[in-house]
C-alpha cells in the first residue's frame, strides 16, 4: 500500500521535455508549471476554477491546472501554450488566426483560449458557431472580446 | 493559492483506497477534484490526508450487466459518460444531462462518484439517480453494501458514504420498452448552476419526478403523467426551497411545477 507523503518526486513531460522534481503534495499543478518549470504562459486568473486562464492539455484533454495537484500529474504529458508552436517558432494555424482576427485585447485569457480551441478543433474539425461557443465555455474573456475569438476559431477551422 | 499542508496517497486498488481512508479520521477521497480542490483553497475543507482515486482502473469502467443494466464505475468522468455507447444504449438521459454540466475542462475531470458524493443540492446527477431507480454500491474495509437513492442522499453534502467508506459504482436499470426519461432545468446562464432541476421517468402512464435545488436532497413526487396531475402533485409536495439573490422561494416553487411537466413531457415522448 502506498504510504501517505507530503512530498513526492514527480516526472512530467511538458512540451516534449521531461521534468523530474520533488514537489509538495499541496502544490497546485499551475504553480508547478509557472514557478518550478518557469513556463509562465499558463496564467492564474480566478484561482477558483471558473476562468480557464490556467487551461493546459494533460494527456490530450484540456484541464484547468488550478484544480489539480502537481502530484496528480505524475507520469503525464502536458502541453502548455509555449508548446503549441513548432520548434522553429512557426505558429499554428489557430494562433495565426487569433493574430489575424485580433482575437485578444489584454491577452490574459489567450493561452487558455488557445488550448481550449486547439482541443475543440482536434475533437471536431468543423464546429458550428454554437459548438465553438460551447467549446470555449470554460474560458472567460473579461474584455468580452468573444466575437473575434469565435471568428478566429472559425477561420482556423475553415482552413483545416 | 497555497493549500494547507496535506498528505497524499495514490492507491492502485479499491482495497488499498479503503485501507487508507480508514487509517485516519480526517482522510478524504479525491475524485476529479473539481469541487474539493476549490474548497481546500478557501480552507472550507482541510483534510489531513487526500486519497487520490484517479489511478484505480477498476473504478473507471462503464459496462452492461446481465439484465442490460448500466454499471458505472465511481471514477468515470462526465466526458467518458457522454462518449459511452453503453450509456447511449441503456440510459441516454445520463449523457444528455452530463453534457450540460459546467464546461469542457470540468467534464474532462469531474466524475460520477464525485457528483453523487458531494451531493450539492444543485448537482445534476442526484435527481437522475432518484428517478432512474439507480443503486449505489459502497465499500468499506469489512463489507460492501448497496443502497437506493432514497437512502443514499441524506443531506447537503451528506450521503450514506461514511468516513472510511467509498462509493465504488452505480447501477442504473436499463430503460424498459414503454419507459422514457426527461430532464428540465433553469440555470444561471447556459449550462450554469441550477436554479431548479427536474428529472422524470415515465412508466406505464405514471411519472416519477425528482426535483433538485429545492431541498437538501432531491424531492421525489409521483403522479399520473399528464399536464394537470404533474403540476398539482408538485404543488401538493409543499416545497420549501431556498430564497436567494437568484430566485425567490415562490419563483422556485413555480419553476418546479413548470419544469416537472416539461421533464415528464420529454419522458412521454421517449416512451412513445
């Protein structure tokens, strides 16, 4: 039977790189990503699980990294916003569409929006507007710039 | 947010999990964590030991039993429930309702067992368990027992699962030939928290209705499945719902009647 611990060494693959690190059991995944791995593209917005700014892909599915403990990610593969573009810095079609459609104002929600939209397009290559809106329901844009965000996702889907 | 210091254990089997849960007075099962982690941030909950159930494979299955009944492991996520062919075949209402829970990310992590065991009065699954005739199987160190919805849901955030125990699976009978299920709710925004939720199952002209958000546990009402009898039965149930910024008690009582008929109507269409 596994012994209860307050610290544990975890091994996580983030954007293709393996990180092995001892973490406290109480550390949230988002803080591991930001403070330990130093990938600060993943944002902390509300810290209550509502806003989706901390969204990452974990084993292929979007999760809000403020509602997971880092120890729970042991053995998993994670993609953050820094991992979307190619090794040569080439943006994904979705990122290009966000840029072209001006799908950001302050940009705080953008990393989470990009990951939710990436996941949506992986699941459904040609979503309707309704499906796009439901797909980003877990991500709040406090500038309320949804029209351009939906537009960008539509553009990326049409190009797919 | 820094959580209070907590110990963590990740069992690989149900046996290990119940042993860990029994080892401390203040041990808590960690399912999807979509509620628990947040209440730990606010210190509303501060368990000494978290027993993470996410790596227990035996809790992650949806299967069909010998009589066609659905057997759903406690750690099946909403997303897995939505994608399950077995659910679609036996009791599609579960998937139809699960797809309206919160948002994509929460559905990717949140679990059936977590929804039932947290038993927040606004949760979606408790009323459905009450109308579909589901039973919940609970394990402890010594024994396994199965209880119906009437006994399972005991109060706000309170169920038949006592310290040292855990929910391991839910069994939902398959829909009979002349039976149908329905669901109706008014929420705070699309797919938001329920103001009133109603589940209904119709069988041979009789409706079994469970109303959520109006009391500590789902309020079950039975009536003939028609437009007059259903609202009347709900009115006669003398509901005493909460009165808050989102809706007055009177408005919730009104919604309960309207939504009960909508849910029954959908169930009748399914039964036809």
